[in-house]
C-alpha cells in the first residue's frame, strides 16, 4: 500500500517539476536522487540512508516558490513515516 502511494506521489512530483519554472540544477538533482532512492526503497523494501532527509530538504526548497511540489513532498514524508522510515 505505502509503495503504491510513493509511486503515485513521485509521478505527481515529476509532473509538477516538468511544468515548474525557475528550478535550479541543484534542486533538480535532489529531486532525481530522491526518485532513485524511492525506487530502491520500493524494489528492496528496505530504507535507503538519506531518502527522508532528501524529501524534507526538497520540501523546504519548494515552500515559498512551488506550493504544489511542497504539498506533494509533505505527503511523501508522511507516507515514509507511516512506512517506518
């Protein structure tokens, strides 16, 4: 259940980032790393060391300028917490 929600949220995040303006390369790199970490989490069913920290860092970056992306990441952090990560 949690894995499906993670995939759904990553899809939403990717759609939002594809249309977002003014994203710097570092933010895009963090988003790509988060996606890779989440895929590893889903495939292996075990946590990757920094995925929660990456999600929180991206959420903070988006707080002022990209509220939809921030909401998606906030929900992703909540899902990871419910999964015990």
